[in-house]
């Protein structure tokens, strides 16, 4: 008797099960074009998936084939993953979301054409040379996975670094470790995989980099740096500490809870170690790390945009592995429901490709990323609200461009056009930063921005960094520029921040600029109170100017008390920003002489229109009596005088003036009488 499970009978049962014979018999094919590129390639990687059931949904994954055996195995990272359906394109508000893959042939025809832009968002991970495997799987399990190889070769450079990666435990070479050259303070770099003996060679453009090696079971040492000099190779060996613990968790959709595969996860420790990894097909991750205090994060350029997800600006979890492994380190991200898109051009109307675009919401909570493709277009996925969209500072540093952001308001389901322009430098600010002893301040972040005389935010804001010898070279264009040190990093070195104003003309460089950062020798400590003694939170400042260089103290950010590190001199202390929206007059600054130690200040805020004027700093020279009126910023005051305090009718008005900045100086040229003269200030309506 024939079996009911013979091939002929099984095929006859397929219609009864709700399946077509084509669905059962399909054997998809996968091709990759080009299948070999160098890591300086800019363009499209085209995946063609054929012989599918029309309308079929598939999962596309890319693995790092570190041992080049053309088989997906346990040591291969899942570096990219996305779903795509035959005949479907991702649209928001009727506009193509270029961050998310789709079927570009536009037809439900049993064939999917996916176009992936290279490089993608992560300018370091996307430039790791090596062997990769694209794999297509069926979420319903109807067909077996289909794979195709893809190779990224190193571009040849006349300079670079070579060496061997070793285990700190056994001293043995670490085969197939990923080795990265990473630009400091910028989104750029390159990488490769070591061979079976742990040997590597990396070529790249001249500059200073961090050199890192990664392999499961071993952490990378972030303290190793290398400088690539033109036409020479450096020899540097790397030794990776052994990992004894695990950081594990998941990355998922905040709405559905579904795990997100192929998402980049990064861990860094307080003792300068680092580990990276990717989520698996279920969205889970396991990072092997040594014992220590670790900060774990998922950045917005680590694969979230590929699925249309929005990241967070402060997206990190802290874990302590001194007592063992830590689990349930879970991240959830919302999916975007709106989009800002456009084209980026330079000041010569040339399109700009490969530039990372950053989007931040008005509450400084969310962060979203995109990147310009070959025709200069970009898209960032977000949701309803107020957003700032523009080139990321790291991308501008890496590209040598200058750019500005734009503010937009968007609703869910909307696609909003916002074209952006960047500027190519036409002049340079060159110089060095030194401390109070004249020694160079190396690897120090700077703040360089184009000032805005209209009182708004800076039009262009740059954050370059000094080299090891304290020198800097910043590309700018015509306009008035503020050049100074970044406050927090300077304060951590015990330095007070200097800044200068430089008026730049296109085509004219400013060389031999010097920023002298004095050492902290004292403090201004104070509190902010209303006129009833209640604490009020506000931003405070302390400033001083010496020979054309301005100095500002860090630390007055948003509390009712403050402690400002300063050096000896007379400082102006006051409130930053406009307090009128809070119902207070803007208080005048106070002069605080500092000669070491801690100097106490109390700033009193009065309700609108109630700040009492004060007459301070009196002096008498050659028959002229002079004093300073201190009052409400921008308020008009009348100065009166009398020689008889007992007669209210004897007061005589001398002058009315406006207290720009909260003060003005008054001079009485007729104060030559033998009789005493008295003065008062009257607030005008």
C-alpha cells in the first residue's frame, strides 16, 4: 500500500492546507552587486532576491564572516538586519524614507530589489574591511536561508599602523579580532579583522587616532593612541584584558516589545576599557567584560534608523560587574511617525554626500539620525513636536565643513521638507592654548561659534580639539567669531576659560592666536533668592576681561546656589538669560574682588518693576562728583539732587538715563558748593 505522505499525495494536500504549490516549491536566489568594494566606496549595494511568492516578506541579515568560511557561525556578528516585502516601499506622508530599505522595483512581482547606501550612518563600523555574508531568511520558515558573500577591501594608503593583538591572560595572539582606528571627537575611522595569528595592518589618512581591538571574551583598552604620519607605518601591538563577566539584555520596540536585531551596543568602563557587540536575531545581546563599573549605551547611529526608530540623547545604563555578571539591561525605543527630509548643498551649490544629520527634540530627550546619500538628500525619522535638525558636530569636524541647524515643528504622519546648506571654510584660526605656567594644553575641546547680533542662538557652533602640543587650526568664514575653551573639560583641569572675539574676512587667516587659561586660585560662592528670602534656580555667570581676552567661570548651571572657580581679580557676577518670563526683573551684575579663598555673593531677585536702584562707587575729582547707578536692566531712571533733606520741595531733577546692562555712570559737574549735596534715583514709568 502506498504511503499517504508520498511526494505526489503531499502536493495534492497543499491546497487543502491553504498553501500554494508555488509557495511550497520556491527556492529563492540572492545576488549582491557589487560583491567586492573598497572601504572608501560611496554608492549603492544592490541586493536582488528572486523566485519569491508575490508579496512575500523576508528578513535580510548581514554577518561578519570573520573566519572567512562562508558559513554563519557563533563567532560572526549580526551587523545589520531588516525586513522587506515584495512590492512595498517605506513611506511617511507620501515621501520615501531613504533610511529604511524597501523593494525599489516598485512591483509585486516575486522579486525584491534592495538598495543599501554605503557608507551608512556609522562611519567607523561601515568602514571595517573584511568578508561578510548577506543572508535572506523566511519569517514563516517556508524556505531555508539563502546566503551570498560580500567583501570590503582596504583602500591602499602610504601610511598606517600594523601589529598583533594578544590576550593579557595567556599572551597568545587573538585570531580574527576586529581592529579599529577611531577619530577622536569625530565620527570617522576605519577598521579590519586580524588574521588567524592575530596580525593586522591598517592604512588611513594622517592624523591622531585611538587604536582598539575587539574579540568576544576580551575587552579593548581605550588608552592606546597612534599618530599616523605621512608615508610611514607605525608598529603597535595591542593587549586585551580577559573578560570574566557578562552584560546581557535586550533592545526592543517600545510599542510591541518585539526584539530589534543587528543593533550596535557599546560598553565602556571607568578604568578606560571598552567592549562592543550587536543584538542577535531576537534582539538580545551578551557583552563579555572584565569586572568594573560599566556604562552601556545604544547610539542613534547604531542601526535604529534602519528600522525607523528614534533614539534618546542620554541613552545609557550603568552596571557593576565586581560581584558577577549583570542581566536585564534592557533598552526600548519608539518608532518614528513623522519625517524631516531634504537636500544638503554647500555654498557653491554642490551636493554634499556622506554627511550625518542629527535631529534633537525641544525637550532634549530624543535623538534621531540620518545621512546624506550620493545626491545630497537625507531623511530623519521622528514624531510630532519641536525639533532641531542639522549636521552633527562630529560629522562637520570629520568633513572640515561648517554648518547650521534649523528648527522645525512637525505633526505625526507629516513629511516636512527642510533643505540645509553647509559652508566650506574660507579662512583659518590658528594658534595654541597654554596654561598659567605657559605649558601647552593638549587634547582640549574648544568652542568656536559665529556670533549672532540679533540675540539668538549661534548660527554655526564648532567643537574642535587641540593637538597634543596645544595647537589648533579651525576653518571658518567671514564674520565675527567667538573662540574659547569648552567649559566643563577646562574646569576639570583646574583652568579658567578664556575666550576672544575674532573678526574674520574671507581669504584672510588669523595665525599665532594664543588662549591663556589661568589656574583657579579662588572661588565665588553664592545663592539666588527672591526679595522674601526664598531660593530661586537660575543660571549664573562670572566674567572678567584683561587686555582683550575675556574670561568666564564654569559651574553656574541652573541651581539656587553656585560655586564658580576663578582667579584673582575683580569679577562681574550675575544671572544669565532673561528672567522676565518668570516674573522677575533682570538683576544688575555685582562686582566681586577676588584674592584667593571663597568669596560670598547673594543675588536678590525682585518682582517685575520692583527692583530698587542703588547709588554706588562715589568719587569726587576736580569739582566733579561721580557715582554709578545700579538697577533693573534696560530700565529708565531719573537722578535728582538737593542740599536740604528736610525740604521735600527742594529736590531738583538733573538727568534721566537708561540702565543698559543694569547700570550707568552719572557725573554732576556742579558739585562745587560748600553745602552738602544729596542724590536720589527715581524709577521712571
